[in-house]
C-alpha cells in the first residue's frame, strides 16, 4: 500500500481469531502468526492460569472450572478480555487465542471490537481428528524448573532428555489428565464448533489441516491468513 506521495505504507493492523480444539497446536502456531502479521496476542487460557497461579479472586473463581475442563463463566472471561484489549498497542493487530468459545462470547466480542473500530478480518480454524488430540494431550508435558517452562511430548525422547539434562521436571497440566481431556473435547464440539458455521456464513472462516509437521502447519496458517 502507498500514501499520496507514493511512499510504502505499513499494512493496516489485522484482527485474527484462532480457533481449534484443545491440543490443536494453537500455542505452537502463535509465534509465527504474531511475528508475520505484527499481532498482539490475547490468550484467555494463559491469562486464567496466571490469575490462578497468583491466587487472585478471579483466579479462585476460575480454578474449579479450568480443572474440570469446563468453560469459565462469561462475565469472568469478559473481564480478562477487556483488560487485554485495553492494553493493545494502537498500530498493532490482534490475535485472539481461546476466545470466543461460544456463540454468546462471539456476540460479546463483536460488540467490543466494533467499539474499538477493529472488526474481525479472519477466523483461522485448526482441524485435528479426535484420536490425534487424545494422543497429543495425553503425552503433553511441561518441562519446569529450569528457566522458562516449555512444552514437549513424551514421544519426543530427545526433548525429554534435554529437559532432564537442564535439571527440569516433567509436569502434566491438571486439565490434561485423561478424564478432563474428554470433557474439554466434548465442550469444544458442543459449544465452540457451532461458531465455525457462523463465521463461515460471515465469510471470515479459513480452515486448515493442523496435522503434520510444525513447519507445514505454520506455512498453511500463514497462507490462509494472507488469502483472507
Ligand atoms: P486453553 O489454554 O485455551 O485450553 O484454556 C484452558 C481452560 O481455560 C479452558 O478449558 C477453560 O476452562 C478456560 N477458558 C479459556 N478460555 C476460555 C473462554 N473463552 N471461555 C471460557 N473458559 C475459558
């Protein structure tokens, strides 16, 4: 894009919603999207875990829902979302990760973004079959205790060895326990998946196959957002 004097202008900030079942690889994809499209990320799951860790009143209210794999009440999440949006830089785009998760949340989001003059440009949906999700989440561990925690899969022997060599320990997210994974997946299929039809009807949806190598998924994601 060029201004009146023919100078190159940076592209306008992009508002991207990332949707996918638990374990679809949203967090793995985020750095590439953030960097490629200059986005500020708001991840409601991360914000909730930080509140729970810090023992705030909001964290206390939310902890049981997160542990059970259920959706935290809308009013609580909206509070987090509003403070995330208020902290956004004006010339940077938005990457919403983990919100909205229901049609009601999508309506709330539309209202908040309209007030900011930042309507959604593209909804990127990640597709992964249930059996692969169960495998991914069942083996997902956090290497903790040696610097910034990082995520690995138990199948990745080299990563497990690297964690141990760093003096880290392997920890499982409370909500990655087998009985909770099933519930999170059911919540996704029942409450979040209906959003896809709504965003498809609005012409915003781009669905990609999120199986295969990280590099392949990343390339598909970037191409899908560019194609909007
Ligand atoms: P995530 O890290 O996105 O998988 O989120 C972890 C958990 O946080 C979910 O299973 C929910 O309990 C809760 N959570 C995250 N985002 C939302 C949301 N938009 N609405 C309700 N609950 C949420």
